[in-house]
C-alpha cells in the first residue's frame, strides 16, 4: 500500500493513513471528522484502542460523528448540532435526563423534534 499513489487507495486505506498521521502527531488535541468511516471491523477495533489510550494520557479528542455508539463509548461531553443550531451541550447522562430517554438514539430524535 505504501507504493500506491494516494488516488489509487481505497476509502478505508485513505482513512487509515489520515488516522495514523493524526495519532503519530502526539498532539494534545486531535480533531477527527468521522474517524471510523470506511474502516473494517479489525481497523475500527485498533483505532478504538488507540483513542482509548489517548484518553488515559490526558489528551483531548474532538470528534465529529454520526455514530452514537462511538459517542457512547468515548464522549465525556457532547454537543448536538442540527440544522445549524446547537440543540444540546453536556454529558451523555445529562442528555438522557434532559430528553427523558434511555438511549442516545432516542435522545437525538427528541433533541431534533422527531418522533417515531
């Protein structure tokens, strides 16, 4: 893969290259946009392991994601943006309490005014 031109790499490979670069930077703050997008299950597990290690080293991770399971797993605090408006900011637990829901998916739906 190291010999391939960048434009010949798969989406997952491009994602891995970007994540490797970010993780190797050893910055105190990492800003990741949909970091698990395009990753196979093995790669997701490896990335999760590295992100958890960052947390133990007191690094800050700002992650934009649509994956509420990733939010549940990593977020100490979260912000919900919908249609250009901030709908909630706080801890996952506070979000559940404020929306009177039991899951982050239901909290999201309540926060954006959708009922199913």
